[in-house]
């Protein structure tokens, strides 16, 4: 009797356990465990693995939908003032001379060639004193001039000659002197002897050679260090 009762209890217990296993599991039926309209919660391990090939379009889409990158605005042009024109170098214009000979002039041109901007040579004719002449005025004929010369010899006056041609014919020359004091002394001696002696300053036309130049007005330009001819000076002249 006891065994039969124990068998019945074990059978009832097995039936109860089976019913609990069948009806008591939350996912064992098709019913939802959440309220309607609420998404079902799942564990991360239960989610399906994403396919690698599907990620590429999403990346491209994210790039396409990304906010556009704004480029920096071009810089505004800077108003740069135009360059100032170069200031002209001040120049001086000089005339060098007079040179005694054409060769002295050529030497000066060669010595100054690299130091000047422009230069030109020129020749001028000038009258310069050539001494003091003591003479007796011209007579009306050459014979009268010879007679006057004999009279000078008779008075012991020497060093004379009769001029027979040129711009003073039929005059009696008593000498040409460089020193005006000696010329006056000779004239006074002849006048004291009774003859109308005269004194005049003689001049002659001679050439002068000049060099005109234009150079930069700087302390480095000093023509005296290069021109060796004596008697040469300088003065300002018009530029050319």
C-alpha cells in the first residue's frame, strides 16, 4: 500500500514539473513580454553580426552628408604704393684748360675717360701779349727811313733796323722787350737824343686748347689727381 502511494506521488510530481517547464518559461510561447509599441530589448550577444560589405555605403553616405568644408576667403589685395623713381645723380660741368699743346689735351682725355660722363675738346684763338715795341714812326718813303737810320747811328744809337714790309713798312724798329721797364728806358734814351720814339704793346693770336666735361658730383671725382699738365685750371661751364 505504501509503495503504491509513493508511486502515485512521484507521478504527480513529474506531471507538475513538466507543466511548470512547459508553461512557466517566458519565451516558450508566442506572446510578447513587453507592452505594445515598446521595442523588445535584446542582449548585444543576441544581435546579428553586421556584414562587412554593408558598411561601405554607410561610410560613403556619412561622407556625402558631412557638412561642407568652407575654404578660407581670398585675402584682400594690399594697396602697395608704386616705387619711387630713382633720384638723378647731381652732375657738374667743368671746363679744363688751357692746355699748351694738343698732346697735353689728348693725355687729359685719356686720364679722365673713366671718371666722366661726357667730354669734348675745343680750340680757341686768343690774343696774348708778345712784348713791348720801341720804334720810330713810319716815313713817307723807304729812302727817308734809311736816312733816319743813318742819323741814329750818328748819334751813337745802335740796335735798330728799317722795316720794309708787313703791316708797319718804313718804320725804324728800336727793339722788342719783354719787360716794360726796359722798353720805357730805351724809348726815353732815343727821345733824349732828339728822335720821336714811341712804345706800344705787341700781341699775337695763339691757340688755346680746352676740355669740357660732365661728371658726377661726388667727392671721389678730383681731376687734379689725374691731369699732370702744368698751368691747367678749371671753371664752371654750361652742360652739354
